[in-house]
C-alpha cells in the first residue's frame, strides 16, 4: 500500500469512529458513551501526525477540522 492509499485508509478509519454506547435506562432511552480516554488520546495524536505528514508530502493543506476536542 503506497502512502496515498494508506493516508486515505487512515482518514476513512478515523472519520468512521463512533463511541461505544450502552443504554443505562431503557425506559427513558438515556445513554452514556463509554470512551477510553487513553485510546482516544492516542488516536488524536496519530491523526495529528498523519495530517502533518500529509501536508508535507502532498504539499496540500491538512484538513481543518480537528478529530477530537480533548
């Protein structure tokens, strides 16, 4: 897999991430997202590194939307 294919694959994986959800009270349909902070922090760092590399290698602006607001 070359860099461009890998970059597209990483972007697809990251943008498709959704937190796991469990229903705490089914009668009122309240839910709480269960997200491992360390896992999300690692993904955020990976994504930032990916954007810097993409910008440097492709000479294009990186995506302006941040993955996570931690």
